[in-house]
C-alpha cells in the first residue's frame, strides 16, 4: 500500500526541500521561512507515526471508549513543536530586522562577519 | 570558489542525509500500523481523570510540567522579540517625518473587521473553554483571541491598539497568564498530592465541569499565548508601518 | 475513500512546501507560506489530529505569515535607507 510509506516520504522530502532553501537563500527572511519549513517536516513525521489506519481523532466527545484512535501522545508533542517553532520564528525575524537596521543588508553573501569587518578597520 | 563552498557542502550533506534518512524511514513500520502502547495508556489515564479530549489530557495533565517549560519558552521568546524590536532614540529621530497613521483602509475591509470581531471573540472563548471536551485548548484559543484584536486594528486604527498596549494591559496579562499556570500548579502542591496535581473534583466526563484543573490551566495558557502573540505582532507593526506625516493627517 | 483524501493531501503538502522554498521573492513567499500552512493543516486533519490542525492553521496560516510580511517591510526600509546613504558594503 502506498500509504504505508507515503507520509514518511513526504516528511523526508519537506525536510530536504527546506534544507535546500536554507543553503541557497539570498534573503534572510527567506532563510527563516525555509527553517520553519524544515521544522514543519517534523510535524508530519510525528503525526504519521501516531496515525492509525481506520482510527479517528483521540477526542472522546462523541465516540465510544473503545474506538480505535490515533496516538494522543505524539499529537501533544506536535502541539508543543508548533508553538515553540512559532516562537523561534518570531525571535529569528526580530534578529533579521536588527541585522537589516545595523548592516543595511539582508543578503547572507553581503554580510561579512563582524570579525572580518573589524580586522579591516584596524588595517585601514 | 568561496561562494560555491556552502552550496557544495549543502549538496553533499543533503545527499548523505537523503540516503541515510530515507533508509531509516523505510525501516519504520508502515504508517497506520505502528503499535501505540503509550497512546493506549494515555487514553486510559485521560478517562481516569474524566477528560474527553485525550490530547489536552496529555499536554496539561500527564505532561503538565513539560507544558510549563513550553510556556516559559514562549514567554522568553516574546520578551526577547519585544526587546530586540524596541525603538531607539536615533531611530525615532530618523523616522520623525513619519507617524502611525490610520492609513487608507477600504470601507469593505473595515466592515468585515467589525462583523467578524464578535464572531472571532466568541469562537476563541469557546475553543478555550471547551478545550477539555472538543479539539482546542489554550494555545489554539489564545491565537484566535489574539487575531480578534487584529480585526479590531483593521476596523479601527493603530492608535486604538496603541492605547491598549501602552495601558500596560498586555504586559500584565502576559505575566499573569504565566503566573496563573504556576499558581494552579502550586495550589496542587498545597491541596493535592504534588505540583500540578489535580486538586479539583474531576466531575463527569463530557460535562463542561470535568477534568479538574484542566479548564483553569487552559484559560491561563490562553491569556499568556494571546498576550504574547499580540505583543509580538504589535512590535513588528510598530517597526513596519509608518506613513509620511502629511499622508496621515 | 479516506485513504485517497490523505494521499492527495500528502502529495499536495510536498508540492506546496517545495513551492515555498522555490519562491525567491520574500513578499510572494509569505503568501505561498500561508497557503502551505492551510494545506498542512488539512493534512493534519486527515491524519486524525484536529487539535494540532487547529493550532497549525492559527499559527502557520495567520500568525507567522503576518510577522513575515511585517519583517520584510521593515527590512526593505532599512536596506533602502542604507543604499541611499551609500554606505552599503559591496559584495565581493
């Protein structure tokens, strides 16, 4: 069955696609967004592991005690993952704004390290 | 050459990761056929505490202490963002010919804002208060409630939001939300068997008054998450949206 | 039937994730990111995780794209001003 491996393959693909974006990025905001894509692959992997064929959501509001359900433990972990991921994205974007203000550029290629810059200042 | 280096390294690392990663994923049991010993025990425990929503039972009851850590991460990230985005004096001078204006907003957008505001508030409140019964909870509801404030921003203008923010209401709410979670946990230490232990009667499963302290925890999380979200977005707005002074008046 | 929906949504997730990465203009990327957040939320729903889907749609479709757009606006203002002053370091 395709569905036996498809969720895992999609998680792996999303992870690698995000990594490709990180490496080739030309704009720091783009880099941060790609990082959040990398993180979203972990949501997929966790939920794919928790999913049960023929199971329903682990919410017993309108189903019987013995219905087959997805694993609530991995779902709770994914919930934590999303919230922490959003917090990290906000913090990284704030740092990006600071970089843009202080260095006047958001292209990783143009951002030389502070060390390099101070060395040049001393030399010149 | 130096510029190509990251790309070459990236391709090599990516290829290695792809090969090993996909081999590892192939060794997992097929999706949908994974045994869940922890999941079954978590569900049994959720019923023991009369919580219909097993996911909320895991996050707030069984892993309540982890969620406290997660909340503190969120608090720290919000404080960090607010600090990083504060306006410096030099910046204020540079931006002097600009101000936060009620830019041009289409009447239609304004109308949608007015209409959706009460609906969003209602949905947010419902999602928070029914978190232990149906899908939802403090995090989801807090986000919905925070987005209601941005509908208010669309319908009114930045100054309304600014007044709310400078009143110190949000900072207080942010702190109170985090404190509330700890306080409920400490109450468990006094009245129950330990930190974050259930100290309220668990009630009847599927009833609004069930699950012991979980609804209270959900409310405190909603306050904290909502305030954090509003604070962070407000800081970004303050940085991004400035209009020339003449355009604003 | 449910399996079909899940399969289609998973493929759609992979496609939209790739689209987000390949969209180089950050402003456009924010819009694609929002669409990806929605598709991912639907996939989570199909994976029997409504709690997670709800928070993904709230955070990934609304909150994160919003702060991304705002950050782009601020970055552009900063880089433009620096370019006007001409103190931008040339790439080498």
